[in-house]
C-alpha cells in the first residue's frame, strides 16, 4: 500500500438505492402491482429510484405521486431492507429505504403507466403475491399498527 495517496472507493454498479413508502390510512396500507422491473407484475409498495440532488424523503413522496397521483406526508422511516435479484444475466443488490406515510389530502388514486393496479390491504394479513422483502416490510408495518401508536413525532424530520 502506498502512503500519501488517498484511497478512493468506487461504488459497485450492481448496488441500487430505492425508496419505498408504506402509505397508511385507517390501518390499511397501499400496495401497487408494479409494471416495471425488478418486481414486474408483483405487489409492492410504491417505490422507485432516488434522483440526483433529491432527499430520500422527497424521492419517496415523488414516487407515490408519480405512481398513484396522490400526495403523502412522510411520517418517519420504517427501516432499510435489502433484496438481491437476478435480472437477466446479472445480479442486482437493491437497498430499499422504506418510509411510513399518510395521505395528506384526497386519497383518490389515479391510474398511471407505472402501477397496473392498487389496493388497500391489512398489513397483518400479508400478501403472498409480494416479494419476500415486501412481506417483511408488511410485517414491520403490522407491528406499528398493532401498537396503536400514531407514528408522528418520533424524531424524524424530513428535509
């Protein structure tokens, strides 16, 4: 190892950050049937890629708006999850930062090209047609709902 030269690490191109939002309304969480990869035709939370110069919370809000046409208030992070997916000839490592949100106004969903279908489900009931990572997120959301706590004010302040 040479001294005096800074070590610069180049990120692996196979690692991608996604933001997801568990939109909670009346104890139900909003799921969408995804049109695009990596979860084509499967039930997931509204999710997508973070843009350059966009905070994670802003990206989460934007993805819900783009996929469903509704505005959400981000309440707090739920957790960070991982999913390693085989796509064609390569493997992609998704790091999913999931937020808890609630509709900030009218929760009338608008159809878009990104979300084939949508539904409000009981997170405790699970969702067999969802990837394992989404099933885990739903379990974590069910714990929040079961605790009966309004998740606002838990120390998260989106920028």
